[in-house]
């Protein structure tokens, strides 16, 4: 059996379904977006079985892109949760046939609230279609299932139309990357947009030495600091240079090297620094990678040392 071919056929059927649907978008879609935009409450998504699973994902997408939303299972609604629907809400009900028993039972109660009901079904003359103020057509020529029974193309289309609604709403609200991150502060994007250098830099027990410090003493300081580097500063704590364990190893190869030498003669003068601790950590990482360094020294505008930021810290915290 050629599973690769079956997979390709499945994807092609579903892709064709989406392409055909894109050509069949009508003004109903515009009206649905306008209704949701005007909603002063929440967007409630409901559905049973596979439609319910799709609805739950849609609610999550809406909620994370600026449209307050939650999923309500029809069975739970019949047993008390119907009270979660308020007079300022909008409901999207999903049923491919339009005749799901549990969903059909709550439709009259939803209409009692006199709130907009958007149906997603293949049949505008179904029970769901008749109760709906608007019907978004989710009809498909055939399911990707070889028996044309299991919801496959139809669920893909419903999910994609839900995404399309969410994108329309995002653009209508001028929803920005920073807005998205505020809903996902613990995610990768949230870290990129909110975590600052000051949040991650080390400020205590920094390995700092003077320019007259001997190499042997600087080596001890490097070991104690566990950063692989010592900072060379003047009497006012202004950064003069950096000395890494790599600098020391290269110095060892010199014929005239001595542990009694002043460490400053082997130091990297005018090292890369960050003079703004409010810089985003993600921007600091870009600087570190571009300069091919491991340690970024954070200073004030007078070049006084405030802290250090190591590339390992950024990686451990998931900054990318």
C-alpha cells in the first residue's frame, strides 16, 4: 500500500476544499465580522463532537488574538452553564448537518436572550440554519475520508473559516505583535517583547579587577566568577577592558609570558557594552551573536559597570 500517495491525496482533497471555499466567500462573512466587532460581551462558541473540538480551538484562537471568547459544550449548557451566556454576547454554533441533537436543544434558549447567533453548517434549512441570524456555509464536495463519512475536509474548512474570522478581527482592531505578546507573556514572543536586559543581568559579586592586577590573581578571579572572564575597571568602577580565559591561554604561548605580568596587557580593550539596561534581552542576544562574544557588560552612560549578561543565561531563559 502506498501510504505516501494516500497522504498526498488527502492533503490535495482538503487543499482543494479550502481553495474552493475561498472563492465562495460572500457578504455574509463581512456581516459576521461586523457583528462580532460590535459585541460588547464575549464570543461564545458551541458545538458537539468533532465540531465541538474545532469550536474549542476557535475559541482559543479568538481569545488570544483580542476577541474575548470561550467554548460552551451544549450538554453542559443544558445543565446550568447556559447562564454563562450574557445579553451582550454573540454565539457561534457549529454543526455540519445542522441537526446535532444536543445543540438543537439549546438553540431556542439562546434565542430567548435575543443575541446574535451565527451558524456554521452546510444546510441553511436545517434546525441550526433556521435559528441562526447568519449562516456561514461549510459545505464540502467530499470528505477526505475514503468512505466520505469521517469529518475531515469539513472540519478542516470549519477550522480555517474560524481562523479567517480571527484574522479579519485582528486587522479590524489593528492588533499588533505587542498585543499578541501581552496575551502570551510566558511564550517565546512574550519573552522577545517584554524581557529586558535588566531582568536577566547579573549584578552581584562581579569578577572585577584593576588594571594593575597580576595575571595569577586574575586567573583566581576568573575561577571565582564562573563567567570565564574578568572585568578590568578603574577606581571609579568604569570599564576599561575584559580578560577571558581564552586571552590567558593565548598569552601562555608567548615566550616572555609571566604570571607576574599585569593582566591589562593581555586584555581586550574597548569591549562591546550595553549602555541601556532597558534594552530587550532578544536585542542583546542579537548583539552578542553579531559580535561573536559570550559576555555583554552592562554599563551606565558614563561607562560605570552595572552588571553582565552571559549568552548562557539568555539561552537558559528561552530568549531567541
